[in-house]
């Protein structure tokens, strides 16, 4: 079993099981330059393909038709191609099971499983008040933060007098 | 189903409402409050959810309409306001709270999820205390415990066009900051529910963190109702206090009838969510169809880490809380009645108002202090109260003049001088009223000479109480009044002593003619002399 480095694991978000399962992640040395990063990424130490192949032999059951239909409904997707989704999701589940079975650092804080500042500085009153005072000057027209600076419904296929328009069917088919 | 619920409703309505001793009501509230920050929660677009009427989608940044590639940045003002509320509600502030995504699909929620605080909310615990003396509840004290406060995004607004078979979506409200506050199910009576809503509403206005208006949706209240520990029913879509109370009454009786008829297992064996139609509650969804929100920590927002000193500084920057203000006004030296204290301390909705409660209270306190210095031992606490709450506010309304403008022209010091003139009988009450109205009227038309010279005004309008009265002149005035009386029985009644009170009518006429500058007892004596009254 090869080592898994957190940097190469796509840790966008790990399922809740991750929080309860005490596994181990080994973090490598800090990369100091762009060249080092390029070098590092250029030499893969593992591949998704490999795990998918090894996991295909394990006995992961694809999700039931009922589960997939529920997921499609939750995701606002049409109830089509259920068998294809069953097969694809089955493979993904096998992969996730594999990932979760790997040894990781048990001292890792689960709230750190996001690619953002793990130790932000504590906010004090002065910095909070100061930032509030800066807001007016920081409003950015380029991202539409100034009222009326762009036609926000201009990108929509249908609009009416400045409103976005929703065809009723979408609302009705929610249930 | 709907039809069944409606017939249920009319039956209950006819019976009238009362709580039954064997059926215990238990309520909890969930209140969403829009924060009055300058800008939105995770973008710098202007927080003006009510621009929609004329300018739909006007205050919408790329993030607010969730264009791909945009990211949230937390507005620090939200943290300051949330801290204020948490401190005022005695909540334990989480020094490291986090944001999570709550997924569901709806047209006014363009991201497909709402950013909220599910796993690690901003504050936990806390309470709001209701009291019999201030809040019109039956108990002396009732503490409503809180579960938590969380920061989250508001959604956009949909305008349903039924006839055209579509909805119009306005995202001005999208990403407006909200605080969701959840109470424990501590309410056992409708008065407590009403008192809590009023008190919480006043608190958020007092702290300046929200307009607190139910009508505009700046404050939205959901209620959990359960009877005898049966599964709770959540009531939503309650637009104002009266519908909140009516919905709770209706739901109480509906649940009691279910329990009495033994149908509880069939109908409320699981919790459900119901809406209010104006006359009855109707099922929106039951637990069987509960949405799976697929909560997950938001991967784009760092945790909100607060330093303890930040909380301390916010606490120090806060005004005295409403209960303390009321209790202060109702005790020495002010001794106001609860009603008058509330006029000074309880916030209205702020629309079309000529003053803020903060300004009014300050004007009152400043005037009281000046007057107190001038009057010393002879202080009459009712004088500033009556003249500010009744005369001044009445005139401001009549003239549509703001307190700020009035106070600039006629500051507390001058107001206190006016009170002293009245207290010392230098001018009559009637003259005082005329003088105050004159000053405010001139202020309104910007023709008032600055600074106001009360003495000169009194002189020029001849408002001084007439100390030395020419008795002949007084006699002539009285003769004139008697001549005007067309009903001879009135005079006969006075002379015979059968209708002594009619003399007061004559005195009143005299006071009116002299604009209160001649003392009533002088008139009384003069009339008695003229009519040769023996009693």
C-alpha cells in the first residue's frame, strides 16, 4: 500500500464518515518554489486509475435504483439513464471506500479538510470596525457590487422588466 | 385535504378559544431577522432588499446571482451585529464558528444551496426574560431559553404570476444577512408568545441591528406547537403577530381534537410542517417527505475566529438594554408610568416617524436634568413628562416637524426654562401651549429668531399672567360673558345654587377670553359678585 499525501488527495470535502473514522494522512515537506511544485506534480506517486482497477475486484455494491432516483431528484436532474448512474456511482463508491481504508494521521483536525487558511487570525474589534469602514471604497464594479452597474438579467435566456423568469413547470415538478 | 381542513376551521372558530387544563400547550419560536448592514453577507453589494418594487435585481453582484467562479467573502459588519445580539441575549459566543452549505433547489436560491451555520453556529444558549410588570404576561417572571443563534443568507423573492403560469425572480434580497434564532419550547401561553415577539422586535431595533418589521419580512417568525408532548407541528408563513397567535390557537385546537378523537397516531404520529391560510393551518409537508439538505462545511469560507477582546469591546459599545431603560424611567427621579416610559423607550417601526426613540429619550433626559437644576426642591416630575410626551410630540405631528429640527431651535435648556415659567405661574398653561406651538411653527417655516428669547416673546405677545387686575375691566368682561348666555335657566341655576357647576362654565369662558392670563379664582369671585350669589 502506497503512502497517500494530503496534497495530492482531492480533499474538497470528505463524507461525514471521514470525521468519525480515525485514519492517518502523512504530510510531506513544504514546497518552496514554482519549480518545486512543477517537479512534484510532474511525478505522480499514485493514480486514480490504479485504485479504480483494484477496487473493481472488491465487492462494492452499486447503489440501488431507488437511491439513485432519489439522488437525481435531490440534484434537480431528470429521471433518466438510471442504470448508467448506478454503474458510475458504484465505481465512485468503491473508490471512496478505498480512500477511506488508507492509513491517515489521526491527529489531523477534520475541520482542516478544506483548502483554506487553517489558522486565520482572530478578529478583534478594531480590525472588524476598520474593515467595515473600508467597504464603501472597496465596492467593485467589475464584479457587479455597485447597484445598477451591470444588467444582471442580461445573461438569462428569458427575462421580464428586470426580473428573471421561472417557468412554472420547474416549481411543480419539485415534489 | 384542503377542503377538509377548511371545514375543521369554521367549526373551531365558532366555538371560541380557551386552553383546556388537560391539554398542555408547548411552543417554541424560530425567528429569522434581516440585519441592517450596509452591504450583503458575502459580497459588497448594497443591502437594500426593498429596492425590488421599482428596481428588481438592482443590488446584485456576480456572487449574489451565483455566476460560476464567484466566491463568498464574509462581511465583518455582520459579525459585529451578531455579536451585539448574542451579548444582549446572554448567549455563549462561539469563538470559532463556521459556515456550512444547506442544499435544496428553489428558484430564488440560485446557488442551489444556502450558506448557513449548521455544525458550529455563532452562539449557543442564552435567554430573554419576560416580566409581569413590563411585558403583560400572567407570571411575575418567565425566562425563555434559547437554543442558538446562527448567521445565514436570505434568499431571493419570487412573484408568482399564476395566470401566466410562471414566476418572476428578484435577487435583491439574495445574500442579505439573516440571523436565525431558535428558542427552547418554553412557551405555555399565548401572552408569552406575543410578549416575546414584541420584546425581541424592540431589542433588535434598540440595538440598531434590524428594522424588525414583520410586515416587510425583515423579521419572520415560525412557531413549533405541540400538545401534551405529542410530536410538534411547525407553522410557517405567518406574516404578522395576529396571524401568529391565531395560527397557534387554531393548531392547539386542531391537535386537541385529534387527541380527543384518538386519531393522533394516524395524523400526527410524525412531525409535520403546516402553513397558515388566514383562517386555518394546512399541511405543507410531513416528516416522510422531509428534504435531505446534504449539509457540508463550506469549502470556500474560513472559520470566523473572534478574539475575546472583540466581544468585550462590542459589549462596551452597546446602549443600555430596554428593560433597564424602562425600569430607570419608572423609578426616582422620573417616576414615569409604564405607558409613558414605553413611549420614550420602545421603538416604533421607524417609518414616517419624526424622531427616533434614542433622540426622544435623550431630549427628555436632558430637559429633565436642566429643569431639575432650575427647580431644585420644587421639582415636579410630571411637568417634563406631560409637556414632552403630550404637548411637544403632539405639535411635532401636527406640524410634521422632526424632533431633530425642533431640538436645534428649542434645545432642552430652553424647554426647561419654559417649564419653569409655567411652574412659577409666570405664564398660564394655556399661554405656555400657545408659546410652544408658536416657537415650533416658526421653526418649521425657518422664521424663528435665534436664539429663542422666551422673555421677549412673552412680552411681545402679552402673555404674562396679569398680576394686577383692574377690577372694573374684569367686571366688564364678566358682564359681556353673562350677556352672551342665551339660556336664562343657566344663570338661574347658578343664582339659586341648584346648578353650582354651571359657574365653572362661565369661568371657562372668561379663561378663554383672557387666554388664561387671569386666574380662575378671580373670575369666580367676580361672577359671584355680579350675580349676587349667596352660596
